[in-house]
């Protein structure tokens, strides 16, 4: 009986660690965050939920092979999130399930392997890697393998307080390549479980990002779909610990980079969030004269 109980306890610990690794997608080392994020993806698309699990498992396996058991990556549950994001991208941009699965596994593997050298390079500036490994790997295969189909036109929308609120929640869903206010609400609930202020910052970032895109001429249909909020939401989450003024700077910068990438025809993914956060962190340190609130290590911030 004691052996069974010990086995169950070990499995529970591994499951919590796995959930915390998924939670790192939204910068939170929190099992409840990871579980609710997975639930949101599952509600939006069971296909994407499979991709999330595949990528996180591949990231876990590669990390166990390449890192020691007491490494920072394993202690902080950082092994799965870039692999998960790389796999999600594969299932998003490749229609064929078998091809998407193959690309997802390879992309997750390379994204996880790339994390270590990127961490060493960025440690020179004391910057976290965020989702940069997954972005780089996805950019490498997209020109060759991504399906190019016509995007359906968005239908007419009715603006209002309810629609704007729903769009703020929907703006969180594209963080995991999902869509819809329900998926976004699960992500917001996961952030709330970690700390209520984090959910507030994410929703504020999503709403403000959409508003800035609206000022730049984006149509109401696109704004209310939630397609314009995710980079701003992530930037707000990453930079809010350094102060509200820096968070707003990061949001504005993320939107500006997103607009430039869109005009250039580049699939930006979460690169605007990453670049805006890095730039704001460097500026904040120069202005403040210290590394204030950026995180306890250079792999991923604790916020």
C-alpha cells in the first residue's frame, strides 16, 4: 500500500510540474494556470490541445536528456513551453494532420535545444528568452511548409460594452494559437489563479493593444475578433512588475512592431511581445540604474 501511495504521489508531482510548465506560456509557474490554459485550448480546438501536449512532452524528454536533474530549467519547470508553442504553430499553419504531427515533434525538439544557447547569449544582457526559440524555429519552416489558404472574411459586428469586453478576453486566446472569448476567459482565469493582478494586466494589455490598432485603422471586425490583443497582453504581463509606465511603453512598442511586421507581410507570431519586452527592460534598467523586477534569472521572469 505504501508503494502505491508513493507512486501516486510521484505521479501527482509530475503532473503538477507538467502543468506548471504549460503555465509558463503565459509567464506563470503555476499548476492551476497551466491546467486552465489547457482547458481553454481544448475548448477552442481538441486538435490544438493535442499539439500542446505533444510539444510539452517532447520538450520534457529533450530536457531530461540534455540537462541534469537539478538544472534551473527543470527546477523552474521551464522545459515544456517553447516546445508546446512550436507544436501549436505547426498544427495551426499545416492542415494535414500527419505532416503537422511530424513537424510539431521536430520543431518542439529544436525549440527546446535552442533554448540553452539562447539563454547563454541573452544572459550577457540579463534578458529572458521568452518564446524566442519557438519563434525562430517556426520562422525557419514556415516558408517551406505552411499552407497558404484564403482567409475568410469576417462578418459584420455590433460594437458595444459587451462586445468590447468579449474582445478583451478573445485577445488572450491567440497566445496559444486559439480563438474566441471562451478560450481567452480560461486563460484569464488561469492568470487570476496565479494572482488577480496578472489577469487584470493581461486584459488591460489586450484592450489597450486593440485600441491602439484601432487608432491605426484596423477594422472593427478584426479588433472585436481578438486578433490584435495578444502581443500587448503578453508585454503587459512581462513588464508590469517594473511599473505601470514601462508596461504602457511595452504595450505601445509591441503594437508598433506588430504593425510594421504586418505591413511587411511577416508572420510576427509573438515576436513583437518579445522584442518590445527586451527593449523596455533595457531602457528601464538604464533609467532606473538597476535591474528592477525583471526576474530572478535570465530564462523566464517571475512576476
